């Protein structure tokens, strides 16, 4: 569950394949048939500006009035987009067990919400949707079905797909690359700099996970052993990247699927004198800059780094082997 005022903004990107337009999708999102009405077990849309943050996660003893999603936006520096807040309720099994069946249904169900942004995709007939939720169960049971129902209003043959979205990184090579650049050449271009790898996850051929946290450096033998292996799969990773153009230091977690979380407490803009951002403005700006500026540029830089594929990748592996051998020799 994530809104743009949350302390951690979590996003799952999906692609919508449909014979429609952004205007028609906006009409579907604002349809009264899909407006959230506070009824049990009925999801629906409201406005990202709804003052409902203090009600999220609470039992539904108070009904809410969802606002109309705002008009289609045409920002100067971001793509045209449709933004809305998706509401749903979930049963609290612990409350149901503790209080029994005599209690009203509303007293055992909790309100949840996710802010959703939809914009044109990179391919004709496709759209990129940023869903403010990373929990797999909630995505499967609540969020994606409601998005599918919305798309169905404008194209009954439309699809909502997780794979091959515009923010997907493909395989784990990106995480090896970002680790190499952080430790050898942190300036990624004229704008972006990777400042620090805070954590790196890894999975072996038997799907056994390894999580390296509290800083990922090349003096850690467990990391060096993973870099040498050929069957290890890196990611997700937590890292910090800064942008000169955006005057932003962004702390995030990124998965190869394009799912990401922004840690607002560790992210900041270098604002000029007299500049101020409300929590809502800052959250929206962080989301937009991450999804439409920084992540696409990271994908482009990784894909364009021919030296990494031709020489640096193999050299990095050989370096890890030498460093690990040196550590073991001292034991």
C-alpha cells in the first residue's frame, strides 16, 4: 500500500495493451460506475488529493467519500498522465478470529489504497501504469483486477501485463554493472552519479537468498565469492544515485522487474532559497523523477555501456577472484 505521501513510495510498473487513448482511459477511471463508494468488498477510484491518509490501514467503521480523480495532466517536463487513488478493503483475519462472527463485517476489514499513474508507453498501443503497491497478494487480488476492469470499459480485449514493461531491466546484469560503477567509476555520465550501494540481494541456482546490507564494498569476502560465481543472480539492490540536473539525491530499492521503492527520509532535493515543497508535492516529484527521468536513464546507460560487456565485466570477475584469494591467504 503506497500513496505519494507515504514515507516509502513503492511502485510496480505494468504495461497496458489496449486499443484506446489516454483520454479514454481517463474517462474510464473517472466513471461513476468505478468510483469508490465505501462499500465492503468493492474496490474503486478516488482522487490522489483525498485526505484519507490517516484512515488507511484502519478498520472501516467510518465511511469515506472518495473524490473525483483529477483531470488528465499535461506537466511541462513529464509525460501526459492520468492519476487516481485506488481504494479497496481487506479482511483482518486476526480480528475475525479474536472477535468472532457476531461483529459487523466493517469492523473486521481494513481500508487500503494505492496511487496509480498511467501514461503513454514506448510502443504504439501500449501504456505504462505505475501501481503504488509491491505486495504480490494485493496486486493479484485487488489492484490489477481493478485496473483490468477499468481497461475493459474502453477495450474488452485489453490486457494488463507485468512482463516487458518500460522500466524492466531484463536480467541481473544491471546489478553487477551498478556495483562495478559504484566501486570503480561512479560518474555514470554528465548527470547521474551512483553514490553508494546500500544493500544487494542474491539468489543461487537453488533459489537460496543472500542479503548483503550495511554497505556493499569489495572488502567483503561473501560478496567477492558471489561475483566469481556464474549461477548467482543479483538483485534487488538498494542504492543512492544523484542527479545534477534534477538537484536530487535519490535513495531507492530496485528490482529487475522495474519494481522500485523510494526512501523519502534518505532522499532530498537541493532547493534554492525560498523554495519549499509540501509532503504531497515532494512525494509526487520524487515518483515522477524516478519513473520518468532516473530509471529510464539508468537503463539507457547500462544498455549503452559497450566497454562493460567487452572487457570490464570479465575484468571485474577476475578482480573479485584476486581480492578473495588475497583475503584467504591472510587467514
